[in-house]
């Protein structure tokens, strides 16, 4: 049942449910001596899928995706591309985004401005264990490991390709940064002095529950760009050059 809560899965179900409706509509048009084209069939499929998506109260962008997806398939069919190319793109996207359909956390790098802000907020004068949950290509973790020899910097990433890239970058450069492939839900936040997150609005409530349950006194949770509903951050640092905010909670 947890899988059915993922908007991408619901959007797929809407497309599947729209298909028999499209077949019925095409059959009725043919019975009326109208011969709908493939483009018309794609428009019908997209329209039915968008209507079902709207009825299921998914976010507006899913309505647009469901509407345009059959049209994109129709357009791609006219390009005469080799079948292996579609498989290659699918496999690349799979290892890059992996379970984004479930976590609703896409890959998006934080950037150097966020790295600088995080480094300035970490406790000084003592050893610190910090983890970046959803570490992507590992930029923040490697930057922190380079800045401070007393820092134990770790990143955890679920998607195989970003994890492999960050792991190889650290090994080839001799960085002390460590990278784990896995789901941060399996971690014990109590093992860290600081947890950094750049996730998505959909993940923030669950993250806050986990942090409140596990983080020990004196530790800190940092979230870049996304606040936590009903948990106002005591510290909010607005980064002028990016237009984003670093939110910080102390425990």
C-alpha cells in the first residue's frame, strides 16, 4: 500500500486506466464512420489520463505530464530511433534516479554557497561527525573533508550512479570522505553531530519525525531550501546568491 502513495505510481495507474477508455472512444468514432488518426488517439489517451489524474487530486504538474506523455510517445515514434536507444536512456535514468518515484527526492546538487554556509555552522574546535543524506555526487561531503581534518564526513545515497561517482571521486582523489549506498531511513541519526539534507517538500515531515526520535542533545539538523511544516527553524540563513535558505534546528 505504501507504493500506491507515490504520485508517479498513481500517474502510471491513471495512464493504464485511460487506455481502455481510449480504445472505446476510438471504436465509437470508427462506428460513426470517423477514422481517428494516431495523433487523435494520443490526444484522447492524454485527455483521459489527465482527467483521471485530476480526479485523484494529484499535483497540477502530474496532470500536465499525463496529458503530454502520450503525445511525446507519438512524436518519438516518428523519429525512427533505434529501439536500443530507448533502453539505454531508460537504464541511465534508472541508475541515476533509482527510487525517486517512491522517495520523491530528485537529484539536484546543493552548490558551493550551501557548502560554505554549512561549514560555517558546524561546531568548531572539536571533532564532528556529519552526514549528508542524499549526497548525490558527493560535493558537499568532499568539500567538508578537505576543509577540516577533524571532521568525519560521510554521505549516503540511494541511487547507484551518483553513489558510484562519489565513491570513485573520493578514492581517486585520496579524500577522507566516505560514501555509503543505502536509504537514510536505515541510519541512526544519533550517531552524528550534524545531519544535512537537501531533499524535497514531500520528505520533510518524515525527516523531522526521524530526527526528533533519534538525534541526541547538542546535535543539529540542517535542511537546504526546504523548511519543515509545523517546525519553525530557530536559525534561517538566506543565501543571497542562490535565493535559497539554509534551515537549522538544534537538539
